[in-house]
């Protein structure tokens, strides 16, 4: 059986790692990298660090407006699919790469499986929400990471196509965590274990409005512990154009980290401040308090269990939320046991093997 994976952004490379390993000896695995994240730190290094085979195809699409980027991917992926002739196309998450691959496949009658199906923010301002909903409804097999995801799919009439497999990011995070414990890791300059926060900010709702970004940065700069701000080039460019100093006060400005180093930084931190979906969950799995600068989260379990607090309309609450006491300990495991990739491959073989 030939399974073709389409990836293009950092979280998808992370998800691909355990899937690629679980495929070994069970199916032929073709990997397509759209190039949605095209700089070395966000793509090639992740493949190396996570032990993922080099992509069989790299479209090199790069950044651009949503329609332009998705259209370029559609054209490139259709040619790849016709050449590779997969039995099923496996797509990951909620990016433009995911939507483009699903559309390209269904147009030429290739089955589609969606890993991380059923997640919903119910915020239609987010491009990711449109991508995930459209992909779920186009797909033939829906692989959900959580029970909440399964309930969303059932509500939308998709229960018969849905399978609960757990979260593959749990698989890889546990693997990396255990490797780090065995190897030992150093932290970036300017911070000491247990006495800093890790921060990522990238969503347009937080970065494109100069007044909002200014308040967020001022709140971070006023915190009583150093803030390791992992700033993507887009955030740096916007801050510069807005006249905002990203290295003010408590902020320690740093380039984005490769995944193992990110896990190490989060695991040794006093807390996380982010608007990223994946980092909220990674913080929870490492039992590190998280503060999310968004009105909602797909990972509602992190909020319900007290490990994640949402701050959005009243940014004056941000500093207090970040510096809050740690929540009560929990052994809850809403994102699985670290064996989701194996169950994913089992489901693919059961559904599509000839």
C-alpha cells in the first residue's frame, strides 16, 4: 500500500515524525513538502532533528497571500499525485498545505485521510478554522486526536468516517522529552532553569494591529521573570514597522528554536505565553502553565484542567495570568498515551489496503 503524506509547516513536521516511523515495514510512504515554511530552521532542520526521511518531493512554494499560496500548491500537488499514484493521501492539521492537498486529491478521485480531524475553534476569522472544516468534509477517513474532536465530527454528520486515534504530537513530545532527559541540554543565554517564560506570538489578530501588539509587548516587558520571546521574522518585521521594541524590559529576544530545543526550553520554564495551538498542548503535556492570547482554543481540555488561561479582550489581565500560581497536579491524559501513530497506520491499512 502506498501512503502519501503532505506537510508544509513546523507542526506538521513534528506530526510526521512518529507517522513515518510507524509506517516502516508496513506501507510504502511517500513524503511531499509543499515548502509553505521554506526557511531552513522551519523545515530542513526539523527533518534532521526528528529523524524524518528526506521528502520525495519539495514544491518550494514559499510564503504568499492565502489564495496565491493555496493555488500554487493545488497545481503542484495534482502533478505529484498523478505521478506518485498513491492509494491514499494523508494530510495533517489545518494549514493551507492541508486544504490544497485534500482538494487536489478529491478532484482526481484519490482517497483522503485527515490527521487531527474534528478540532474546532468556532472562530471563523481564523484561516485555520476554514481549512480544517473544509478538509474534514472532503476527507474519506477522519482521524481524531480527542474525544471532543469525535463529538464535533458527529455533530457535523461525519461519525461514520471518524476514528479516535489519539494525538501523534503526544507521541513525538514524549520521545523527545525522554531523549533530552538522557542527553541533557543547555538553555539559551540570558535565562536560567525555572526562572523564565517562553513566548511565541504570530497570529495576525495579535501582530497586525499596532496598538494591540504594543500592549502585548509592554505586558511581557513588565513581567518579573525574563521572557524568552522566540520571534519569527514576520513578527520582527511588523514590530519594526510599528516602531515597537521587541527587546524591551524583561524580554530576551531569540530566533525560533528547533523542536528538541523548544521542548527543552518549555520543560525548564516557569510558564508559556503564546497564541499557537500546538504550544498550548505541549505545555500541558510537560505540565507547564500556559497563558494563551486568544479568545478561544481548540485544546479545551487544557483550560478545563486549569493548565491554560485565555486572555483576549482585556490585555491588562495578561501579566497577572502569566504570573498566576501553578494549577493543581493532574494525571489526566486527554491527548493519548504516546501510541497514536501506530493506531493511525492501523486505521489507514484497515480502511484503504487493497
